[in-house]
C-alpha cells in the first residue's frame, strides 16, 4: 500500500454514497471555478456551493398560464412585506428572501403556519404536539407536500433531486395560487393575518358534532361527566422539554398547569410549571391533543388542575410521566344551556384520550432516539454552520411520525443506495406506506416507480438489487442467450444494451420485479453526513457507537467536555473541509479502480488548494490559536494528506520531479508540523534520485537543524549527511557523527529455517521442534541459555499499555477543547506538543512519583479503577496485570519516568518502532532488571526509527540490544 493511504482512509472513514461536489471537483481540475456570490450583511453565499440550480427552487412554475393583475398584492410569508401577486414577482422575491437568510420576527407566522396549502383533514390520531415560546418546535399533524417542498429549499449544498430520482412536482400556477393562500385581492396586512389566525383556530378546535363522542353526548348526564372528570387521576406526560429552559424535575414533586395563549405555535398550549420555584419555572407542556381539549375548559370554566411527577427520565429532555387531577370544576348551574354540547364533547374527548392512551407519546426506540440526539447536539453546538433552511429541514425530523423516523434511520444505516419497499421487514414499523409517503413529502427519501423518468445512474444501481435469477428472467424475456455469467457481468450486459438503445423496455421489466424502490435523497444524505461528522469528529465512527456503548461492549472513559473554541470558525471553513474529504475519497476510489488520470486530477486539485492556502496565509495576520491541535479539522490538513499520497504515487511511477514539487509545497505550507521529518527525508532522497546530490545534502543538513524533525527521520537525515557529506563536498565531520556511528550490542543465534522465500516472513523450527517466528525463537533462547529471562513479544503494545495506565489521570485531565464528544478514547491533542505543555504542571510531579518507585502502586490502582475502559494504546486483553507488574518492577522508576516523559512530549513520533521484546528477570522478590531486544531475521536490518529508539532507550538508562537470527552455516 502506498505510504499515506492508510492515514487518508482514516480521515475519509465510511465512504459516502453521494458526493455533492463531484462534478465541480472534476471540472475544476481542468478549468477555473466560476463563483458568484450574494451578500447581505455578514451573510455570504457562494452559488458554486449549491448543488441545485436556483431556477429549480421556484415555488411557482414559470410556465404557468394563469394571468394575475399586477395591481394585486400578497403578503410574503418570510419577510411579511407586501409583494406583487404575479408568478414572477412571487418567485423572485421568495428566492431572494431565502437566499439572504431573512430572519423571522417572533410575531410572524412560519412558512408552515402560512396558508401555503389547502387545509389538511383533521387526523383521527394526531402525533405528539410540543409547544414552545420561540421557534418552530411542534410535532404537528402531517404536512402537505407543497409546504415541505418550500421548507426544504436550501440555498447551500442542496442537490437537485430531479436528476437523481422522481420527486413530486409542485402544482400549476392556478392551483398553487389557491394552495399558497395568496389572495388575488388587495387586503390590509392586519386583516389577512387575522383571517389566517382565525382559520387556524377553527381547524384546531373540535366541534361538538365532529368529536369522537359528539353523537353520544346527549346520552350522558352533565353532572356525571363533570364528577367523573374531577375524580379521575389523568395519567399523561410533560413534553417539549428540549425547547425550553426546563427546570429540573424531581420524582413525587407537585406541579401546576397554566394556559399559554401567547404561544406562537399553538394558542391552546398548556404549560406545566413548578410551584416550588419562586418564578414558576416552566417544566414543559402537555401533549397537544390533550391541551386542545383542556384549554377551553380552563379558559371558560376556570378549571384548576394539579399534578405530581411519577418518575424522572434518564435523559433530562425526555418526556416526563405525570398524574394530574382536577381540583376545581364548574357546577351544573354554572354551565349555560348552550354550552352543554361543547362541554360534553370536550370532557368525553379527554376521557377518551386518557383511556386510549393516545395522550401518552410512545417512548422512541433506542436507535431512533440516538439519531435524534445526534441531530440535536450537532445543531446546538454548531448552529452557525447551518443555513436556516438546513436547520428547518433537520428540525422537521422530530415532527414526523415514529414509523417515518424509524424507517429513515433503518435505511440510512444500510448500504443501499436503493431499497425495495416490498422487502422491508421491521417489526417496530407499523405502516410502511404511510412512512414512505411522509418521508417523500419531507424530501428525506426519493422513489423510483412506474411513472418515474429513468436516470441512467439510478437504473444501473437498481439493477444491483435484482437477484441472479431475476436478471436471467429479464434476459430470457429479451431473448438474450447469455448463460453462466456472474451477476456483475449480467448487469453490465443489460445496462450496455439499454444505453445502446437495444433494450428500451428494461426499466419497466426491472420495475415489474422490484416494484417501487426508495433511496435516501441526495440532500438528506449530504446534510446528515455533515451532522454525523460534526457530532463524532471521526469518519470511522457512526451510530453503532451508541449501540456498542449501550451494550457495554465498549466502555468509554469519564471526562469533562469544556469547549471554548469552535472547530470551524465559519461555514466556509466547514464547506472547504467537506470538499477536501470528497477529493480524498475520489482519489482513494480511483486508486482502487486503477484510474491514474483521476488520481492525477485529485492531486492537482489538492495542490491548487494548498497553494491558495499559502497565499492566504501570507496576506492575513497570523493569530495564535487557543487550540492549535484542531488544525487537523481543516481543509489544508486533508489536502496535505492527498498531496502526500500523491508524492508516494509519483515516486512509485518514478516521476521524481513531480514528487519534489509536491514535497516543497508541503514544507513551505506547514512550517510547524511533526510531519516535516518524513517530508524532508523524502525530498532529500528524491533529489538524489534525479542527480542533485548537493541539493539533497543541503536539504538533509537543514532538516537536522529543524526542531520539528524528530525520532527516526532525524536519525535518517543525520546518516544521509554523513554519507553524502564526504570530502570534497564537506571536509568537516558534523558534531553528531559519533552518536550516529554508535554501536549497538548484537547477539547472534542460530535457527533452523523453514522457508527462505523473498518477501515472506522468516519461519524457523523452535527448540521444541514446533514452527515459530524469529521473535518466538529469540524468547526461547533468552529463557534458556540466554540467561533465564521472562518476557513478551509486543513491540510498542506493552509500553503504550503501561504508559496509558500510569498516566491515566493526566491523559483525561480537563483541558479546554481536548474533549468534545462522548465517544473519545483520548484527548484530541494527544499527538501534539500541546499535550505536554498544557499538562506540564500535573505531569512532572506525577513523573517524580514514578521515579521514586510508586509506579507499581499507580499501575495497580489504575487497573482496578478503569479495567475494560477504552484508552488509546491500552490493551486490556493482551497483557495480564501480573505481567505488567513484573515489567514495571524490573524496569525501575527512573527508566519508566524517562519513557513516560518521552511519550508525553511527542506521542506521535515515539508511539511506534519500539523493540520487539521486553525481557525481565527478578533478583529477589522486589527487584530485578529489564532488557529490550530488537529481533532481526537473516535478511532484515534496523529501520531508522528502530535505531533511534534503541539509542534513545540507552540514553534513558535501559539495556538494549539487537538479536540476529541466522541459519546454520553451510559447510
């Protein structure tokens, strides 16, 4: 594998199914990118970042034949200004409002409250209603397609669903005018808004004759109904706690209920407050269905309710189960004769809700709840990184039914991209048809059905859903005689025939077998990838992290997240970072496919971006970052990984001049980076390849003096300086010549080789005549005639385990910005110099304790307290506590303290390349000695990193040597 590819894959993580900037990245590599921007105050939007043409975001079809007088005006639902009622004016104005991110006043109606669609029929079982005092927070009734299409228009990062799948088109001009509620007559703004308010209230209330028990009301006595209501303990829930600054709830505490008629989302809202707090802090709200019937009773008949909290949820924002009682109800004499039907209907509806349990929102399934947590925390922590349209789109997820949410999460976590509806089999989802319909209306998924226009890419992907037998059936229908082909070959054959125009019936033949198929919409895919990356900060983690933690398969350490600096200072930084990761994925896929042309385009793209970054740095004033280790979440960092992989690619192709240009760019771009050692070494080597010996020597000499060149790279550059700097190029030997030429003790042993093939790891017969590697053979030697040593073959493993256990408290210390998610096994700065600098006052006294002989006690305590908890480098299963105690005791405090200091100061450079064997032997019960051994087979030699480790360990006081295993001499 090319050097740098594994690191690049870790950044990419799970490959994305949809790359929103793919076409622009490819085209930009051969032509300059055109950028058009719209500015409004501090908000700047680059049209090139949008994946959907602005013309496709029109609410009204420009081809509408409806003629409207230019003297007619309507009210814009975004900015509440009066605008002309013709199609062109409506389209242009709303597009502009959405693009510039116009903020909604508290008193304004939202897009969904505005009459953008015909009034939906009242659902017989509405979903959970959540009330709030500020923004759109309702889990309201299902919304019609036009409303959701408008709410999902994004001016940034939106991908045209028309090119990917079949979407529901907006109605024509005439029908849309009526469905939008845009009256064609001139009306004062106040009258129009009042009309809309009255209309909404009429739809919210339940008429006596339309309620579920309306027809049965005359059969009930009013006094009996009131008596039953006042004597019944109503079990319900407090909802909407995530949307208010909710007070803490205590099991058994009393609560009161107050009307909230000024709630901009629901005038029937009933809020639950804590009577114990002086200012009556809001705990949340009653479910919308229950509040709809209780609010008229409280307003008109002055009913007073009191409640008690049954239990406290684990998550403070989850629903809270309560019991509520009616303390005061009207007498029969206080009820007017005309109000009796309405009173009966309201009371009976309440009793029906309580008995049927519909007022109690079901607890979400764990994976559904986890998905909502990811969205909520990503939005809360990174609110400036999302446009208003993107926020609205993500927040709308909570408004959907449980079936829709669960189906979407199921599809999102599957490979896909296309799924047969007929193959769904999830017991927790009750109504697939309704869930698919709701998700389609909300633009979370898109479908491919009989009335869909065929897209070539979609068809090729859908063919992959067919089984081999189904593909053969289609071939038989087409009278194609191909037999015995694999599935991939069958698909290629059918698809090529379709593209050549020989099989126009292929889409219908496919759909006859698959029926309607669905996939995650490109916009939802792209936006939720961003949400997941912001939440985990790691491409290799996903929703399965919740499951593994819940099942206690993985146990994450306890730490405190203190965040004082955002990772992305602006949305533009995030978009550039995402695009850089797309380039990295394209390059990785191209290497798999052997597409050298695309690989070169990706290298050129990353090179261009880095060059622009260098110019930008020259023009701007450098600011000292509070958390410099967060630079790994920048576009420049990802581009540097692509360029480094490009260096390896060019070197493999022996294009050394191209590799030299890229290495010089990296060194000029990152002046303070631990990776400079490898870059400098490769630059010196490549210069030597092209015959520039003097330049190669100069680069090596400069690298030796560079403070960011460390460990094995520094050792390799020193050896190059000595080798290339012989007279007459250099007459004076460098000061480090003696240390480079220092001899390391070697021990030679003989082994009976099992194989001697080039490129294969050497295998030998051990002393017990069993097959083994060189390391096991060396362990047998040292345990026997080598001196009675015990030991393990673990290379860096045992050392990193010892370091993690001894330095646990320092590693998980509360340092600002180093812990930002709940799924970290190490601080973000562990690989940087900042780690030691920020904790020096804690680390040094701790190292003194280790030096003074307390290492074993610290090790035992850390093992017992944190057994099984994740920590970077710590392997709980490979080494037992007894082995670790023996090693720590025999190594001794001074050597351990020096080793831990070395790793704390530069974990990245020193966490690899350690000697193969750690050996120890006791002298009595409480003292002993240790030895480190690097084992080499007949054709192996020390790497520069290994040589650097051995020399450094010797400087730290360790006994270190090299054991060479040789075959018997041929006589």
